[in-house]
C-alpha cells in the first residue's frame, strides 16, 4: 500500500473502527457498491466507502383541478409537509408520501 492510498483510506478505516458499515466494489467494474459483511481486507484494486445513510423526506403531491399533471414539494418532516399543505392547498393535495433515499441514488 502506498502512502497516498493509505491517506485515501484513512477516513474509511476510521469509520470502520467506529463500527460504521463499509462498502466495496472492484475498481474496474461498473457495478454498485456492496456491503462488507466480514473483516475488511484492504485491497488496492477495490474502491471502498462508508455506506451512505438513508435520508427521509415527506413529499406532498398536488394536482391542479382540470389539469392532468401533478407536482410535488418535499419537506423534512410529515408535520412540516402537513403545515405547507394547509389552507387552500389542502384541497389540491392528493397524497403525502414518505420517501427514503441515499444521496446520488438514481443519478448514474
């Protein structure tokens, strides 16, 4: 392992020492990262990362009367989502969805 590679892996190794989930993939493959489910062996031809934490938003879905299109607005909590849908907007809201995602998901 080179000093540069050690510097690159140091934050990931620190996270591993703290009990965070580590993921890996072959550097040459264009595949998704996989969870490491055993002791980590730090190979040079693998990419490693700390597994991204899931985030949650609440999405109000609206339909304007007489229009087939729908649009949405995301909020950090259901309570905030409900508050933004108050008043006249409430009659146009057709759903309030809980969405769980990882940053970057679906962008490849």
